[in-house]
């Protein structure tokens, strides 16, 4: 089973696959058919070109994050920049070499362990490859693209995932146990029901003085309603749902009032008054934030995601349960025997599973998105008590928060499905696998084909044709 996270370099691979920006040469001169030899394994020019474009794309993305005004469509501008203290051209070449080394390390270790792709994986690879080729053959051919080289890179993505699971899956080579995973999940994820209550008027402007005090009093009333149900989790959640409905109605009413106050009137050509009309703007129709989670088990294999990724999580303070944390559907269609279908709502539909933020030394605070807000997030993980409602007041909103016992939902058909276990394995051991991969690469011997590397410069690639 392909996990729902990717290693830092594999994320680039899958991202490029998704946009069909894949490069590999079908026909090369005999002296440039291979870009380098690593531990006796020749890296085809097509594979090198693919990773060169991966590195180029990562460089452009990094530069854009540093300066959104930078014209990265201009190669001269890109070349004039620096990343991690290196000029961009050097950085791209070094990154391409790193990708190639990882590619070889994975292929050689996969062969050494006599691992094989499952029939399901082979089918997925063939289907993905054919879809890319059918859709983008003109682009591929314009760059002399080899379908076989694209397949090699795609297979390598699956090989990486298989290797990760070989070492770090439950009862894998590194001795990971299910109890360890459960403990990690319980420590790093919070099961929460919350309601965001804006401290704004119907026009979207922040409340002041008496108006704000009145809103805070209303919020305190909401809290008392939930506190009155303490000790009965189901009753508390029902009350939260009722409060959400009441608050939504309140937001609608103040939006309509604001729209009415800005109603315009006019007269016709004879001077007769025309009935006033109102225009509802986006600001006046903003509804309360709900925490409904329409949950499905994604087909993670379709994205060919592999283990080892924490880069995406480094800039995300919370992973919500909409796609990977929960296995309970919000609504289901059921037949009552009469030919009609009725809709039932999961009792967990309005809950959210929030994961702790993971960062590294390069992560900037301003790049992190906290759920539901930084202040509420901190309260949830540092101060909240299970089954005890509370209000967290932030600058622009209040949050009515109820943290619940996540272990109650850790069953095979809910929060502890096989897909979820794999996701938690990835979150917990991705860094360890990255370190292992680095060790394999550090021990390699690399012989570069400078002529080929010069020929297949990333700045000379053209993926604009269709």
C-alpha cells in the first residue's frame, strides 16, 4: 500500500508527474547516453534530465517563496539568484546529483533485498504512465522524451515506498510495533469539536467596545449551555451542534441587517421612487466556520506518494481529518427498502482531528498555518482537558472548544484503519528513513559524464509545447 506522504525529493517527483513535466531523452549520442555512473550503475540521460527539471522546479519554487515579485520566467533572473549560499545553477546541479544518487541507492537496495512490486502497483504504474503519455506526447516528443525513462522514475517512486515500509512498517526490519504507533498518534493528534465565532459585525468589521462586550457575553452563554451537559459527551456534542445552528442564524440575520442599511433607492425618469434594492457582499454573507469533516479514504496510490515526507507538514501546523486522519464518512446513502434513499449523518461529522505541527530550523513562523488559530491550537495541545468545554478569545474571533478522547475512535473502521496506520508510520519515521537514504548515498562512488551534464542543462529544457 502506498503511503499518504512523500519524501522531500519524491514530493518533487510526484508533483512533476502530476503536471506532466517529465523529461527524458529517447535518443542520445553514444557519448551522452548516460549522465553518470554511480556504484557501477549507469544513470540514463533520460533519468538525469527528469531530475534536472525536478531540481530546476524546486529552485524556482524556492525563489518565488523568497520573493513573490521575482520574474522566474526569465532564466537570467533565476541564474542571478542564490539559494542556501550557492548560485542557482550550482544549486540545481547539486540537487540533480542528489536526486540521481537517491535513485540509484533505492534501485540497488531494492534489488539487494529481492523486493518486487505488487501486481496492483504494476497496474497503477502502467495506467499512470499511459495517461501521461496520451495527454502530453507532444510535449514529451518535443524534448525527445522516452516513455521508458518516465516509467523508470515512476517505478522508483514505488520502490522507495516499498523500502520504507520494509524497514518501518509494523513488524518491519526496524522492529516497529503497533503499540508504539498508537502512543505516537495519541500524543500528537487531538480530537476536537470547535466553533469559530467571529468578533465582527455584519459588514465584516471588527466589533468595538459595547458591541464586542455584547458578543463576548453571547459567547459566554454558549459556553454555559455546553457546560450544563458536562459528563455526557453525546449531549455536549448535540448542544454544540445546536449552538452552531443558532450562531449561523445569527450571522445570517446581522448580514441581512447590514445589507438593508446599505440599501439604495432611486427615482425613475418621471421622479417616481423606485423600491430600494439591497446588495449582499461577500463580507456580509460570511457564515460561521463549521468543523464538518466529510471524510473519505483517499486512494493514496493514485498520487504515488511515498514515505519520508515532512516538508509539507513543516509549514502546516495541523493536518485536518478530511482525507487522512479519519475513516468515517460524514454522510451515507441507505435504502429503506422502498426504493428511496435516505441520508444519515455520522455522529463524528462535525469533529476535527488536528495534528501537532512539525517544523525544522528553516521553517518561518509566518509560513505556518495553525488550525483553528495559533492561540486556539496552543490551548488545545497545552491546556485543554478532555470533556471540558472552554472559550479561547483571539484577536478577531472566539473559539468554543471541546477536546475529546481520541482513543475512543481508534478502531479498525475509524481512526485506526490500515491506511491510517501507514500514515502514522510515515509521520513518525520519515526522518529516520531520510537519514538511512543519506547514509546509502554517502557511501557511493560517483563518476560524472561532464559532456552529458553540460548537454542536458536544466535551463535549456522546454516544456511549454503542447
